[in-house]
């Protein structure tokens, strides 16, 4: 299966991306939107919040904690969500 286009960095067993916002509340709003999107995908990222920076990482636990098409699809969807928050 072809990888979905996204801007995340691929590490050995994860995809990771950092997102920056102008305020803490914007960062939290984004995290809440990511949570809702993740529920729709039935696939959930690890989330780290550091004031206005949100770091997300994903891998597929039930496939042996490796990067699969599910991770690429979620990363691409989160990128689109971030674009909407950046407007």
C-alpha cells in the first residue's frame, strides 16, 4: 500500500511531528480536535503538551509497535487538521 502524504518524521518504530501554537489554549483546542479525529480513525497518538508545543507520535501497537498504513493515514489527517488551525 502506498504511503499517505504527510510532513511527519519517521523514526525506527514511530512517526512523530511537533506542532506550535500562539497560545496554550489553542494548543489544547488542537489536542481535543486530535482526540476526536483519532476516535474516528480508531487509532490514537501519544501526546505530549509543553505549553504551546504539542508533540504527537504514532505507531500501531497491535502490529508489534511498528509504523503501518494506519499511522500514515492518521498523520495525514492530523496535518489537514493543523492546517485548519493555522488559518
